């Protein structure tokens, strides 16, 4: 088997080891270009990852391969020849955020930078949506939208996402689902969370079409960005999924809520004190 070129990187690996087999399968399909292979991808690594995905048995060894390949795609290929390994995920995430012209700071928490990237993707996709679709989209995050209030609505949505873990998760699911459909031709497997499944179902069409329409605007001509941009978005969703699992659920509708919430952000149910 080919050697694993992994650089110790807990900001990346900690997300992978908490992920489901289905979500890891999406990453593998992105990395391997749906099994067709990439010039910069070792054939042995690709075969091992595809076999593990198809068997539903992605194990620790494969997680190291996934992390190592993301790091390699994120680094400059010439530098990699000397390092033998890629670059840390923080460097990758900042490079992707800069490439997409997202608003971020290098010293921010990785999860915050990932959310900044998701906001930029959705901000661009909103340009392709009708006014009615925009109104419905912002309403899902508790933000009022009126014609011409795009910048204000986006700022309000960012504020909600910064302070509400469930809303941050919802944003990640909607974006990652649409990007997965655009890149590998299939969406996410969302399990039994009915609230999220309904939300994604409602926006799968408008957001999916919009992201497909603007994908070329992000200049993915460079082979590395065809991997790092969608991988970053998938990892943002996976990180939010891990964080969401730690949130308490509403006894009425089972939606996750922040620990200090008084009312459920989905159904309005009042929590007992």
C-alpha cells in the first residue's frame, strides 16, 4: 500500500474521526473525482479509499489518507516535493477563504472561517435567486427580507449564525448539500433529523440551481481548488454536525437548541427552567 503523507493536524483530523461513514464517503468522492482519479492522486491511495467507502468501512488508516490528501492538494505542488507532506488545514482554510473573497481574519477559530466561506457561497448564490426565494430563504433563519435589503439581510443572518448553533448547522447543511450535488452529483444523507430534512428539501432546488450557476465564478480552474473548495465546505458541515450533536434537543419538536435558549428556535416551545 502507498505511504500515508499526513501532517499532524488536529483541526482537520478531529472532524474526520467524528464523522459518519456517509459524510466521509462524500469527501472521498470529492478527492477521487467520483472514482475517476486525479493526476495528483496516488492510485494506491485512491483504490484504498474507494474500497473502504464502498464497504462502509472507512477506518483510522483511511482517515489519515483523507487528511493527507487534503493537505497535499492544499499545498503548492513544488513545495510538497521537498516537504513530502502537504500544509496544515488552517493554511488551507485561509487560502480558500481568500480565494473566494470571504470576510475573515487569519487568527479566527477555524469553525468561524468555515462559516465565513459558507456565507460567501450563499451570498453569491442569492444573486441567482428570485425575490420570493430570497424572502423564503432568509425567513428560515428568522430574518425579514424586503426587495433591495440584500446586504442588510445578509448582515442580520450572519449575526444569527454567530450566536445560534442550530442556525449555523442549518446553513452548513444547506450549503454542503447543494455543493455536493453540484460537484459529485448527489446530496447528503441527513439521517432522521426531520426539521433539517424538511429545510433542505425546501431549498434543494433554488439553492442547488443557484450554486451550480455560480460555481464557475469562484475560479476553480486550478486543479487544487476543485478539491480544496468543496472539501472545505463538506468539512464545515461535518464540524457543525459534530457540534450540533452536543446541543440539547427540544422535547416538543426534537430540534437542537443552544444550551441557554428559553424558547425553541424551531417551534417556539418554552423550555422548563
